[in-house]
């Protein structure tokens, strides 16, 4: 399959791609030549992002989707197939974190509803997306799934135990799914980003917080969304065709494993 062109391979679905890091993934993969499906709760933002990619010469489709809802996930995948014919890649980027905010509180002060929402979106949503996309990839004998975890899952991070737990689950999910779908030609890998200045129109407070996370990095600067784009591009591209079940930490050398 390594000689198949990106056009023949079909679309890449990116969840949570209207803003922030997901938007940077969309920019990079569109420039790599893939049709992009922008999936997001923010329908207007998704449409604006798709229009920007098209204006830049790319192919794109915007779909409003709540990945915690099975019917939304299926409608998203159906729309992608109807528009572009095949699905080559999936980037499971959507999560409760900033755009859908989370509490930063001790473990015993997090409410049950927020815990359940975190797991429903970050874990179940990823699982549902993979279930819906994998049959289309298996039909073609080729596919790339990139799950987004977090460096906090490897190091621990106080006052957000529900988020860290959900992202730790993604690590095991990635390895297990990779073993289950490898025979179908589907590769499943994971990226664990460090603290990233992903806020649009970041406030001085946001910037100062991100600067405070630089101290333990070998590369001592603030991490930007574009710092993650190359890793996603690699895992979607033919260059990673013999790589599966792996987690790549992209954090400037904060967590080395």
C-alpha cells in the first residue's frame, strides 16, 4: 500500500478540529493532500475551518457531531463516505479539556456528572469513532487511526484526576485495538502531547501558565499546536506503515520514556 496516493486513500476525519490543536492537525494534513472532515460540536466553527481549507486549495467537509452520541458518530462517518468515498485516517482529538471545560480540583471534589462526562467523551467517544470507521478501513485493507492521549497520563498531574484517568485509558485502548485490527491493515498509534498553548486569542494568564510548564523540558520553550502536527502527519502517512500500537510523546523532552 505504500505506493498508494493520498487522493486514492480518501479522507481523514479529525474530531474537535474547529479550533486549537485539532485545527492545526487539519492544516497540516490538508497540506499533505488529504481530504479533511472537520468534526466538532461547534457547527459554525467547523464550517469556517472547512471553508478556510477549501480556500487554500484543499478538500474539506464540516460535520457537527457529539462523539459521545452513537447516532452522531454514525452520521459523521456516513457523511464522510458519501462526500469522499473512502476513509484513510481518523484522528481522535476531541476531548473534555478547554473548549468543553473541566474542573481543576482535588480527586474528592470532582462531581459524579463531570467524571461521567469525561469518560463518555474522552474514552467512549474514541471507542465509538473507531468502531464506526474501522469497517470502512478494513474494506480497503488499509487505515490509520491516531489517538490523542496526554503526557499527564505518563507522569500524573494533580487536580485533574478524571482527565488523566481518561487519557491513561487511551494508552491501553491504543495497544489493544492495534492488536485486534492489524490483520485488517489498520494501524493504531497514539500521541501524548505536553502542555500546549492551544487557546485561541490566548490571554496573558494563559500564556503565563504555559510558560510555567517549561521548566522541566529539555527544549525550554512554550509548546505550540504546530509542534504536534508533524507527529500526526507521520502516523497518517505511508512512512509509518510498519508502526502500530505505539505512543509518541511530543513535549520538548519533559517526559522521556
